[in-house]
C-alpha cells in the first residue's frame, strides 16, 4: 500500500468516528463494567419514574437517645 492510500484510510476512519460520536446519544461511560450499587440503568430508571409518580413519604421518627454510662 502506498502512503497516500494509508492517509486516506486513516482520514476516512477519523471522519466515521467523529460522525458516530456526534450522532450518538452522548451518554458514554468509559469507567468499565459496573456491578452492584454502582450499576445504574438510566433507561429503566426513566421508565419507572414516568410510569408511577412517587408517593409522598413521611419523615422518619427520631431515634431514641443512646443510654450513657457513668464514668468510674
């Protein structure tokens, strides 16, 4: 292959990459695979949030004060 064809191929690949990044949704997470509490499924959360409105919650009751021991 000549240098000219390699340069043209690289420019075409750069253009295709730029096009895909611009036309994509832009929600790219480069942090790797997530597990457990770190795993966030945005699409599922959006569906659940719009399907059922959140019910009002009551504030939690105050916790009882811990018993203190007398110092000896």
